[in-house]
C-alpha cells in the first residue's frame, strides 16, 4: 500500500468529519502530488520524510510543513490502528 492510497482513503473517510475538512483535503491533495506519496508504507523511511520536510521548507512556512507532517503521521496511524494496515517494524 502506498502513502497516496492511505492519504486518499483518509481524505474520503476521515477528513469530511472534521471542521477544517476543505483545507485538510486540499493539503492532502498537495501531498499526493509529491514523490513521497508513491512510496510504499513498508519502504517509507525517516530519510524520506526528512527530504520531504527540507524540500517543503524551501517553498512554504515552517508551520505549514508541521501541519503536513502531522497529517501524514495521523493518516498512517489511522491506517495502522483502525484499518488494520500492517507496517513492518
């Protein structure tokens, strides 16, 4: 399962229930256009996230990057805990 698949499901099932769903879905769509979205969860590393962070810091404010990273983290946690997606340790 790729990060894009997780983010797509998250945007369809979880985001609409939130108060700021419009901006969150827009943020998710922006993340899904990045190369990191095509990594599988099994091969996603902290180095990938660091590269993503550094690239985004050149484009947007640090607060925006923090929001995006928190969103990615929550989507992965939701996939693992609620949807039963297995992530190798």
